[in-house]
C-alpha cells in the first residue's frame, strides 16, 4: 500500500512539473488508455500473485537472507547513507547489463512491450511483460540481502523515494536545469526519451536506470543534442498488444541488426 501511495503522489507531482516545464523537443505526452487499464490489471494480478506465491517467495527471500549473513556483518559498521549509495551503484550496474541483455536478439521479445509506448509519462513507465519485470527487479532482489537496508526504516523510505522518483522522472517530458552537467553521472528524462526512440540506431543506447556513468564507460551513451530528428517514440513494427505481451509475432529486425542497418543507411 505504501508503494502504491508513493507511486501515485510522486507521479502526480512529476506529471504537474512536466506540464509546467516540458522539454522543447517533444509535444504533449498523454496517458494512453491502454496504460490506464494495464496498470489496474497489473495491480490486481500483483495482489493475487502475492497471495498465491507469497509463502514460496518469502521462503526464497529468507534463504537468501540467511545465505548473505556474513556480508551483512561486514557492512554492519557502514552508515545508512553509505549502504544506500553502494546498493544503488551495484544494482544499477547489474541493471545496466540486464537492460542491455533485454535489447539482444534473444531477449528483446520480452522487453519490446515496454518500448511500444508512443508517449512517455508516469503510467507508461510501468508497461511491460512479466518477464520484463523479472529482469528489472532481479538485481535489486539479489543485492538487498547483502545489506542491512531491510532492517532500517530510514533506508527503506530513502530507496522507495529514489526508485519511484527515478521511474517517474525518466518517463516524463520534464525539462531539467543544468541537464548536460547532470548527464555526466545521472540519467535524465531526455536521455531516456532517446532510449525510447523508434529508430533502434538510437534506441539501443542510454541503458542506465539511475546513473549514466555505465553508458559513458561502455560506449552506449548518446547525447540528445546529437540526434537531429527526435522522431516519434514506440516501435516501427506492426504488432498487437496481445502479441507483445506474449512475446510473439514481432516482425522488426533484431535490435542489433536494426541499429547496424540504420547506421549504414
């Protein structure tokens, strides 16, 4: 319930700011009807999954927590701030590579649904298949038992705020001040809008969730100023939402091929 409340409150705040301070390169980003009912269904299914699989998931979590006890003892002397920062850096590093994997030929089909959004806003950030959510959540789930964050209410609220705010910000048409300086180390809305570009020559870039340093280090950063045609968002291929959800009948060339072909054109 607390996560849902944070999602709604922060979403409304970011939405209002984006309406007041939109990026010049993009027009209005309305909430698509699909995203409204998809979010409602996802919340309902999430509750059902928690009831049905809750005991099994708790058993796995407890097993990981027990296995990671030595690691928690090693960081017991760290401050909450240090633990939160190290947790965010390590999970974002793993998340960066998981995100790159989802853009590979083998896994793109489970991620394509997220890229089908033609407008980005605080609803569309939640669009995705169940397997897409697994890839997104896995780094945090694997790293959490290594820290004492679950035992600190302060850490919980800090992480909840950062995760929700980042999700909403990167999927909002919000113009930020000092954006070029921020992009030296943080992911900004305009960075993520390029990631959602219809042309995969640009879409296969800017994979970080919180930090842009991985994209700079591994050569996947694309500056929005270097993209002459910001273009429409979404997918080039024909699809139905059912086919995307099931990960079938995708006709577009694999992302790597699409990028190569676009670069050679």
